[in-house]
């Protein structure tokens, strides 16, 4: 039987996503999915200082929203599709399936 995830579990994930730079990192990684991006590519595209980018990536990794793979001396990050699906599923379950506060088609076409 699967463990029921608590609100605190999801709050930590939303906290990790709760900054503009981290949201942009996730969007860039999703755009590059499934290949991912090297740290220097993210840094170049987003213009974030290396130490700051490292901090943001670590926060996202701790919450299973991104994955990292070492390739020689480089780190390649990918969006963790399962972790992101879990977050979206948490919202979708309430807003779009149980009480229809938002029509599912509007969620898909919003962005």
C-alpha cells in the first residue's frame, strides 16, 4: 500500500519551486527534456552566478524535482518528470477532478 503524502511533503516541493530563478531552471530543463542541460548551459542561458545556480539546483534536487548526472568533469541536470508529475497531480486531483474548480482543458492550454 502506497504511503499517503502529507501537505508538508508537498509544501516542501512548492517551497523549492517558490522562486523565480528555480522556476526558470525547471522550465529550461523541461524544454530540454529528456536530454537535459549542463550546468554551464543553464548558467549561460539564465545569467545566474555559478554559486547561486548551484544553490538553486541543490534545492530542486533535494525535493526530487531535478536529477543530476556526472559526465566526466561536467554535471548534467534533467527535470525529474516523476517528481514534477507528483506535484502537478497533487493540484490536479483537487482542482480539476474532484470539484472541477478549473476545467482540465484550461490547465493544459494555460501556458
